[in-house]
């Protein structure tokens, strides 16, 4: 057991709740190139399936004939490629300032082709069924199992990767379906959603899949501490002191990611909804998946009252719902 300020902790308080790493790598390392863990296949499958269900439930048959899709923070572009294969699209774009291996959180080099092949195998006879990949996602957080989705016959992919930030995207490029799964790594949400709004049609849909900074693993493996919710209960000064004392060999990388690899300033889901509404987006759904280990983690933190008290020293009015979250899905519609 270690102690820092008033917090007692063990390494296992973090390591027991991280997804597994590749053999031969440390828990804080990025995955190596040319290696695909089965859970990564499952993560991509769930992401595509969730978006397909949202399209099925929210978008009319007429609109399905003219999807103009933008994936903000696309990574390797698998999602816009799949959308272009299984839906009729006027266009399908993946937007990201980084290509494979160019950022700590970017997909690894040499994995894309295999991932895409595995994804296509999962869609059997043009039907996406949760049972085809459910064994691969035991480490993923999600609210419910998506329903079966029947696609039209798969066509040749027709999509474009755009290596740039959204503010560098011409405003004449207008979309009616926007997906964003990496806003937890993007600073200045006010500017981000203003730029998304400027490039969205009236009645466009925005789908956000979000890993909140206020969740147990909200600092990701690269900036997490061994203290439960340590990135919240420690002040910024305390966090830096902690990193230098207990992670000496990587303290600067850890601190850099804490400030530059995660959204800053720190925004809650309530902040997000306010920002969206100020940019003419109407909130249609907010869905939180509770971390399946939350009860255990709350006990490690000393219980509900202590956790809320400690977090509120640095962040006012953060809800228990967000502290307990694993992943959240937010859906909004552009009203003008």
C-alpha cells in the first residue's frame, strides 16, 4: 500500500480495471504495430452496430438515399468506409489530423486491412447480429445490445480520408450525419461544435460516443493514477507532484498527456449539452452505460460521500451518474 497526501492506494486499483495489453508491453504503452487483439475487432463492431441502429431508428428511408457522412476523429477510417459500403451515400468522409501511429491514441500501423476484413466477416448475409461478436467485447462499456440490422447488398467502398482539423475543412462541405467518438481528446469544445454546426445541414444528426473525463478511467491508461479517480480528486499541482513521485520514469509523458492528450478545460456531459444547444442542436437522447465495476471502485474511493466531497474540491457539481459512467452516447438534431 502506498500513500500520497490523504490517499492510500495500490497499483491494482488501476491495473485491475484496465483492458489487457499485448504480451511484452507495459500497461501504459500504446499497442504495438501489426498486432490486433480480438477486443479491438469487437470494439469496432460495436461502434458500427450502434451507429447502424441509430440510423435505423432515427433517419427516414428518404434520407437513407442521400447520406452525407462525416466521422470526426476517424482514426484509420474504417467507420466511413463501412458506411459507404452498406448505405447509399452522397459522400462519406473520415476526418483526423493524424494518420496511423502518428499519435499515442492513433490506430497502430499494419492493422487496418485485417480489421476491415474481420468487420466484413461479422456482417453475415448482409445482417449485423450482436451474437456475431459479443464474446469480443467483455471489456467494453455499453448500455444495451443493439438490435439486428439488415443492410442492402454491400457495394464497393467510396470514401475519403481528410487529414486535417475540422476548422480547416471548407464550409461548403455540408453533412447530414456526423459522428464523433474522440471528443475526450479534443480541447475547446466550444470551437469544435461551432465548427461542426457550420458544416451541418438543418435537420442533420450528430452522434457522439463519449468516454467522460470524470469516469474512473477518464484519464485513459496514459494519464491515470493508482488513486481511484485520482485525476479528479487531486488538484493539478498535486497531480504533477504525484506523477513525479510515483511514475518517475514516465512522469513528463504522463503530465503532457494529462494536459494535451485529454480535453482541456474539463467538460462534463452537462457542459456538452449546453454547448450543443447554444449551437442550434436539440438533444434527442443521452444514454449512460454504468461502469460494471462501479460498486467496487466506489468502495476503493471510500464511498459515495467521500468521493463527491473530494471531487467537488476541484470540480463543482459533477454528478454521480457521470462519475459512474463507462461510455455515453449523445444524439442531437440540428434545428436551424
